C-alpha cells in the first residue's frame, strides 16, 4: 500500500476512518479481503508472494494495522512487511499489538511506514531511516512512501484534503473518501497508473468504538473500479484493549 489516511472524529474521537490505496506491481498476485485468521478473527487481503497483507482488521478487538513500503522492494533476507501486519493484527488486543511492535527488531524488515490503531488511539511506526514508534495526536494521519519526518506533496496534500472532510456525515464522508482515492490531480496523483506498476486496489474502513461498521473495497484502480461492501463477519467485540 502506498497511501493511507486515518481520520479520528466524533466528540470523544470514538470514530476512526481509514482510506487507503495499495500501489504494487500489476503482475504480483493477491487475494481480496476475507477472513484470514479465525481466532482472533482477522479480516485482510492476502499477498500471494509474501503471504502477508497490506491492511488487516482485528474484528474482535476492533483495531486496524496497515503498511506502506518506504521504498520499492526489500533487501535479500529482510523479513516480510506484510507478515508484520498480520502478526500484529493477530494479537488479542491493541495493547498486545503495541507491545509486540516494541519488542521486534524493526531493522530486520524492508523499509516501511506502519499504522496501528483503533477509534481511541493511533500509532505510526517506521524503520526509515531508523526504527521508532510514535503516538498520533493530530486528528488526521497520513503515510506513504516518504519518511515520516519528510512527507512529500502527495502525502501532505492528501492529509489536508482529508482534514477538510472530517465533519461530513458518515455516508457523505465515505463517498468523498472513495472519490479522493480515485483522484488524478497533480503530477503524483493518489490513483496511480503506470507501465507494470500502479494502484491495484483501494479500501475505506470505519470503526465506531471497537466495531467495524464500514468496509468498502475496490478490487482495482478506484477511478475505474466500483467500491462494494466487503463480506466482513459480524462479531461482537471483546472487552479489553
């Protein structure tokens, strides 16, 4: 995935929206989101080369993990960034996922930016240029391929546009986020088309409390591929964090 927006909103920031495009080689095989793990239930797409995922939701604990590559490819011997997403999402609670993240040697993975959070708290992690984990205090967070400390125009512009949408009613916000992900504005648009590489799928996810209330997925470039509701199993959240 190469652009992710996370929007916290509501009187007590009890609502979280995720909007993300995955940019990848067009010939790299993958499967759309499904129930990847049963216990705890993890709903995620699967990369069929690395076996991991770019975006995963823990349906019991109600948190999301997603990754963007800080650059294309990974050095030989590097651990799978997609596997890191699944490993974190498979923890019982968000606190457990953050504890695992703090214990791992992030330098052993290919360069990445990572989001992990729920409707009450959000964190970013990276190993580019050095490993670190930080809590997000701003209502909107955005990650792409750039270092967290040096976001480019694509990431900064997307964050500003998402901020302007935060106060819309839920249905309107969902629609506008889908339109935003399909945007071709500027020299480096959010929806990318290239020879052998580009935006291969798109997701809009909403959490209210610890419940996934919206999961919209486009299995292709969102400018030409319709979003549809994902087949998310409906389960009650567990207690704890």
